[in-house]
DNA sequence: CCAAATCCGACCTTTTTGGTCGGAATTAGA
DNA sequence: TCTAATTCCGACCAAAAAGGTCGGATTTGG
């Protein structure tokens, strides 16, 4: 259905949270989970994935926790999503075994590939620090409301 | 995982096929299915969905089949996808009951909403007739510059 | 030593997706 | 009129993915 996974969403939220207190110490998974009402163990697993990909660093032991590995301005939403959900491929032909029976006759994967590129570019233009702005200052006037979903019927 | 469903892919292929023989007669689901090695009944159900949404017209009885309801140049990939998979919403918060527990504290759905708009625009810039010719004809408008993060304020 | 925390992998449940089946209604043509 | 071809429609099923949980090992600061 072309939607982001909840894990990726959680990861984005957590990374943004870490970015805001980047210069402070590390932050435990439990604390982040409680702040945003995310299942603790699930968030922990997501964060561990991000550690493995090198986006975060973890400090074990008491008073430990997670922290950003790089500057928030250099980390993009696409990196976080890719680390959690795997490579972003809009075309559904890419199963694990790569055996799309339609591949020889499929006529839409090429134009769709271009769309894929556009999405990646869009996601890459969103840095973690730019996510920070949104929440730090509560928007007093909701003038720029985003409306995309059309009336279905 | 942010990927298109196979049904949507099948639908795109079928619609494109119909577009190529737009001026010829109708085309049976079985014929299309065989051409592209798609399960017949599954394709039929997809086509029926498109009929219900008004993108296709169907002719019952012997020698019947499906045909495009409108000019191929006026139908976009986004319409086909939306008809099959429902409204395109990248944020995972939008379940059927709309009960995202993170909604009050979520800090990423707004910037992600902008990304969503970009995707919709990209999908809307791909018409069915442009799928028809594989001649690498890049859509001249709407796809040149992508800028989302830089809301200057 | 002990408590707090990450780490890690296995496991389960729910939801979504892809695919199938059988039969009713409709239509063109013999 | 009769029949074959075809759309139509809803229910059903199986596989996969997503979301979430658990228990234990390991590390670290006090
Ligand atoms: S369906 Fe796999 S190539 Fe398009
Ligand atoms: S997770 Fe639902 S609002 Fe972001």
C-alpha cells in the first residue's frame, strides 16, 4: 500500500529525540519509549539496528543509553528508513529470490523506477535536524495544512 | 516497507496494455493475463475494481472484455494505484480507525506529509500513455527540481 | 557484589497480501 | 432458442510480512 512501516516511524521519532539532546549525554531506550508511548522492547530492537548500521552509538551498563553517531544535520530520513526497513524499492518485483515472472514483459518497472528515484531524493532532502524544528516550536497557527487524501467516493 | 503492491503493478500493466489498443475493441481479462503471465482470476478482480472506480468500462457476454473509459493521456498512474490500493498515505499512523497513540507527541508526521505530497505529484506526472512508449521520454514538467526541506522562514 | 542498562536471538500474534474457487448474470452468435 | 464465452461477485484460503514479546547473557558504574 506504499506506506512507511511503523518501525521506521518509531526510528525517526527516536533519532529526532536523540538529535535534540545531542550534546547532552546518552539516553536510554526505556526513557525514549516512555516519552512517546512506544513499546520498549520494540524500540530497543529498532535502536540496536540503527547502532549496527552505524547511525547511533550505544553505551552499555548502568547510566548507559543511545546517542547519535554523527551530526544531526548530516543524517537524512532516508538513511534511517533504509537502516530499518531495508533498501527502498517501490517496484514489487524484488522478492528475496528476485524471480519476478513478469520481468521480461513488464512495461511499467522502468517509469516506476524513476518515481522511485524521486522518492529517494525527497527522503534524502529531509535531515534529522530539520525534523527537529517542527517539534521544538509548536506551530501556533495551522495555516499551512497539508491535505492529500482525496475523497474516495 | 514502502513498496508498491503487486496488485497495483498488475493493474498498471493491464491498463497500459488496454491503452495501446485503445481504439481497437475490448480485451478479455484472460487474454491480458496470459500475455503477461498474471493469474487470471486475480487480474479479473483488479480490473473489476478499476471498473468500479470508473477508469475502465466492461462489456459482458461473449466477445466482451475491458476497455479504457477515458483517454490514456488523461489517466495517471496515481489514479490506478489509488483505485487498487486505496489512498496513498506514507505515514503509518492512518489505520482504519485512526487511532495512532503517538499522534500528540509524534514529531515526524508533518515533514513526512510533505514527502507524501511529492510522491503523489510524481505519480501523477506519469500518465498511462507515457507508460506506453518506452522511449525514455522524461516528463518535462513537474519533475525537474525537488525541494522540500527548505521552507524559508 | 549488585543494580541498571544494552545486547541478542528466538518466539508469537495480528494484519496484509496474493491467490483461488464456484456460481450467477449477461451477451453474441450458431 | 440454445449455447458458449465472458464478466461479475463474494467468500474463502495460504503465505508472508509486520508488530510486538520474552528470557537470558553481558557489560558497566557505584
Ligand atoms: S511486475 Fe516485476 S517487473 Fe513489473
Ligand atoms: S506515528 Fe502516528 S503520528 Fe507519527
